[in-house]
């Protein structure tokens, strides 16, 4: 599911210890926040520039000092080892100061008591709702022990891995409701990976048309051919997440983990944008899940530890079980389902099955109680939290990005005593944690068994502050001239877009991008369109100019990509049958009689609809 940019898993918390003195004062860059699938309205569709493969080039690792490596290992065990009990010692931090150590972010889901109960509760919840949204790719786990025939087992796993793989790629940056129809049509057209490998590239692009991120379709096709022709795979995807990521084009850490978990029952983390949000709240991390590598790595490491803990226990939570089973897949899908339906940017905490392990929910209870903040304790410099950003309890929580951005900038100006983690001055004369008197947390008996609506809303309102909202980049505005050139025999001229970049490899009516410097008036657009169209053609004899009739500007089609707001001005031309098309190796051109059969983006198809209606009136 929607997947986020994939990051490498180790949480390099302690290796950053030497930089803690300066990390407090470094301003953090921001990016668009929500990793949930974007969608357009009736006039716009969210598409994107050619996105890089998930398994991009790896950075060269830099060797750490022996002390840093040792500290990293120690912190990793303290935060994520199942047998560690560090989290039980960390009381809920009190807003707005939220003073706490890095050990505060150890997942309560790893606790032997409340964590075990929480894991069971989430799995039970998922089992009860997993069929409510009728996703055709959600099927029962294939238990190898239930299929004795090796050939049948291989065929079943090959089909299942193919189905999950296609669904996960389609779900990246695309709404579930949209993907259901696309996935069903895809599986009808190419029911096996062998069928897909034998398909024509233009047919694959045509089937993908409207989903956006068209490079995904190209990489899927390349990967299918690779898997089918590989002497070891022969169409069956590897069960190992690492091998999947290494061998399959376009398959990164999230997708490989999803296939390994859901199909083969192996405990691998599945962290998409929804899961990043869920676990940032579970761990109480007030950080940027888009730009902070430390935050992203920590959440990946936590997800890895939790799914392994979930996999190793049987249904009764008593006997260790290291064999492949259905729990890793159910757990990963449960977290994603929770993030997309309940733990959304505007959460419904009253319906969440794992509030007992949620740090942010517990903080929200303190905030809702309006209990007096205890005297801040001094945290050991070795355990100081380097993940959380300054917290402003009074910030507006509107879902509107523009308001969020304004409040985020204003938050920087809040009083230091109320909005910041302790500075180095707090550690100047101590190396040990000093406990201080604190107000006891309200016991369950002091609150109503059924929280009031006001209390529930207050907790949810608090949870909306996690993770940190990032400032959105401004969408670039562009205008282009779309020239529909029609011959007297009803054929239209189209050309292919470059094989890399926006809408890579798709066909379209010849188009010219306007200069972004100034607004171009209609009369000027007409002159530019005529000049551009004339340059694409020449007469049948040397030196003879083509006869081209300008029919007019038909209208404009607005279209929204993830980073561009594009306005397409559609112009119609009529030419004779004797014109010759100028050749262009970079953008091949040809005449076609059936425009509907061509691989075009959805925005260009709207231009075609406008042209088709106009031609009826000629």
C-alpha cells in the first residue's frame, strides 16, 4: 500500500550521540506531509513525474568508531529487543514540554504483558474488518503444509505472489477504490506473470492509463520478463525480501516486505505512509516522517522488531513458532488498515484497538485531564531524545495544509520553556538521571468508564499533532499548446513522449510548452500553435508549403500532477492527405485512425474528447 520513500532500517540513534550538542539547533527541512494516497477532484487527477525505482542506488557506508558501533548496538537492544523492559520504566511524558529520554520511544507493543495483549487485539480487529472493503487481492494465506503436491504448490505460490505484487505497486500513491477496478481488469487480461511477460509494452501502458506514475508499469513489465526468463525463478518470485529487492526492478523495501510477509509468511516490516503515522503515534515520536532519516529508520527498526515478535508466538501466545505462518502478513496489513481507516491524519481514537500501547493516546489523556505538569526531571545526556521536534500544544490542528504550514512557522516563535526539549544547559552539571517529584497519573477509577465526547475529541485532537506536519512545496504552474492535426481521411497526427520523465513513453497530440515568464493571451496562443503545427509538416514536393487550415482554439483542460498544475490549450487543424510529416528520432510521429486505442494519459484523453465533439460540428 501506499508506499513512502524507502529508507534503510538501522536506527542510528547512538551513533549520532556525538552530534547531539548541535542537532538541537539545526533547522529541519520539510516536505509534503501526507503519504496517504492522493486523489484528484472531478477536474484534476494526481499523477507524477517519473518516480525512481524503490531499490535505488545504495550509499556507501562509512565505518563508525568502535565506541559508536557499540553504543548503537546497546541502544538498539534497549529500544527493540523483546526481552528488554526499559519501556516500563518510562512514564508518560507530559505535554507541552514532553521531556523524555530516547528510551521513551521503545514500543509498548514489545512489552510482555500489555504488548502481547495489544498485538492479539490488533490481529483480532483486522480479522473482523479485513473483508469490509472487498479488496480482491486479499486472500487467505497459502499454507505450504496444506498442499502436498510440489507442482501445485509452486503454481499456487507463483499466482499469489504475482497478485500481491501487482496490487502493491498499483496502490502506491493511488486510492484503494481506484485500484480495485484496475487490478481486476489487469488480472483478467494477464492472469499469470507469464502472460504479462509476453505482453506488448504499449498494451501494458494502455492498461495502466489513468493510474499515473507510468514508469511503474514499465518497471513491472521489465520485472515480469526478468522473473520468467530467470533460470532459478522461472516465474516464481523469491520468498526472501532481500532477494526480491535486489533482483526485481521497481521493488523496494516496502514491496519486498509485503510480498515476503503476505505470500510466504516471513516476518518482514511493511512500512508505508499509513504505518509511519501509526507507529509515530505508538512510539510517541513528534518528528517528520518525510524528511528525518533518524525518525524513519527508528520506525522501520521498531516495525521489524514488532513483526518478529508477532510471528514468533502461536495463537495462544505461549509456544515459540519460527516457521512461516500467516501472522506476519496479517500484522502488516492490520497496521496499514488501521492507518487508512482509524489512525488517519484526523484519527478516531475511540475506535482504535491498541490505545493501551499508544504513547500519544496516553499523553492525550493527560492533556484532556488538564492535569498540572510535574516538575521536569533532568534526563541523562546519553539518553537524550534526538528524534522529537519542539512541541506546541496550542497550535491549530486544522487539516488544511495552508493553515498547518502557518502554524508550524509560528510554532518556532513560541516560548522556549513550553516548546522545546531540554537544551545542553540542563545537562551541564550531571551525567546521571535525577528523579524529581511528579504528580501521579490519574488512576482509571478517577475517570468515567465511558469517556465523554469532549474527552474523546480532546485526545484525538492531541493525536493529530503527530507526526509533525510538513510545509508543502508550491505547485508549479505550466501551460501547453495541444495541437490536434486532422487529415481529410479522418486520421490524426500523434507523437510519443520521451521514454523518461513525465508520462514516459505515452502517445499524445503534438504539444508545445509555453514559456513560464508571462501570461500568453489567446491571440498569441493561436499564432504560436499555427507556427508549431506548420513546422511539423511539409508539402509533398521539395519547397512546397503544406496547406493547413486553423479551425480555432477549442478550449482548455486543467490537469493536476503531484508537482505541476498544467493547463492544456487545445487547438484543431485540418490538412490535406498529401502532407508529409517531418521526422524526429526523439519523438516518433505517426498518423492514426483510432485515437481511443492509443496509450494516452487521462489528461490527453480529455483533450481528445474535446476534439471529437468539435469535429462533429465541422
